[in-house]
C-alpha cells in the first residue's frame, strides 16, 4: 500500500446541486493545475456515492464548502458533509477548512471564524488559484483554524434593540477591541466592539459569536446542565452598569465564567460548578462526576481544542 504521506493533497469541494456549475468549474481548474480535486456532485458513474463521499471526507487535506443562499436552505447531504468535515478538523487540527462565498449569505455560525474565499461576482478563477496554492502547500492554514483565540472583525451597532447584528442598519461603530477568555475550558475570542457597550451586551455578543449553549442534556434525556455566563477582570465580577466597559482600556482582557447548574428528572439538583481561569470550583453533588465531565465536554466541544 502506498505511503499516505506521499500522496497528492486532496481538495474536497462540497456544494449543493444549485451551485454545481461553480463546483464543476473549480474542480476542473484544480485538476488542470495538478491538484487532486473531488466534488460531491461528481461521483463517478457506477460508484457507491455514500462510500465515495465517505472516503473523500476521511482523506481530504483541504475541505472547501461552497456557501450560498441555496446551501443555507439545504438540510441534506451538504450539511452532513460540512458537519463531518468540521468534526474531523477539530479532532486533528492539521487540516484546512474554509468557506467559499458565492453570495452574501452568512455562513453557518460554527464556520464563521474559519478562512473564507470570495467567489462572488464571478471571481471563480481567483478562488481556483488560492485553492491550488493550498493543495500545493504554498498557502499556510488560516490562523482561525488553529485553537483559540478566535478573532472576529464583526462591526456591531447599538440601538433601541440593544446589540445589533453585523451588516444591520446604521453605521458600524466598532472602534476598540476586547479579549474574552475562559482558561478552564480553553477557549477565547477577540471582539471589535462599539465604544459604549454594557456587560450584558458583551456577554450576548460572545455567546452569539461562539454559539455557547443554554443547556446540555445527557443521552438519557433526564440529566443535564443549564449554563449561565458572567464576566470578571482580575477575579472581580463586572457590574452591569452603562459605563463599566468604557472604563476598561483598549484590548482589555476579560474572563468569561461559565456556571453550570445541574438538573435531573425531578428538577434542579444540588450544587453548581463554575469554570473560570485555570480552575474548576464546586461540583454537582448529586450528579456522577463522569457524567458531569461528559456533558460539559460535549457542550463546549466546538470551541475547545481536543
């Protein structure tokens, strides 16, 4: 059997049927440049498409999700592919995973921090060249694909509704950065924020950017955790006052504490667990420790390195 390390790098292109013309073009251009490219709409005649896709997903060096409004509506194979690719990238941390944007549709939240290539307005040739560079190893994996901290350049707006979404109405007012981390669970993010921001709005923003959960339920459906989040600096909780964050310097380092409250089939259980800094305090006394660790690991698997 040939040495796997000696094979040509594999670039896997994942798209929905509506975007097949783009996928076909990129795959063709990559092959012309000597890159081993597979596209999920190009399963060879007579091949078992499930096994063919499974083989590609288990061997790719670079996974490129072609993202569009049509892809956002898909709940079938394309979604199954990118979730499988993300799971493999999180487990191995040596792969390139990126999004090829075909229009202005926002990518899935779990992929928002990964590198994206702009294929809008017919920039297919530019994307093909960048993907070829990845395949040849002359393009380094994106910094966002490495374990945290993650950085978001999302410009947020404030208004009557509180924290506005990126690209919403009104002019972006992001003029400073704040670093938020949880060392116990090993995740972090760097945010560009407006000059005036409440603590509650910052917590909400971090939770949105990292898709932090409200609760995690065990496989039996009876036991689980409800999560609450609070901010602190140097071990002191930040009061939710209008000017609290305005008093912090630019690029301030803020700790996000995660409080896990256990519940069972009959309601809340005794004891809470707090994940902060490098330590874990307290314990859900009526929940087995092994189950507790499993629930927390599963809840934050998408933001914590393995």
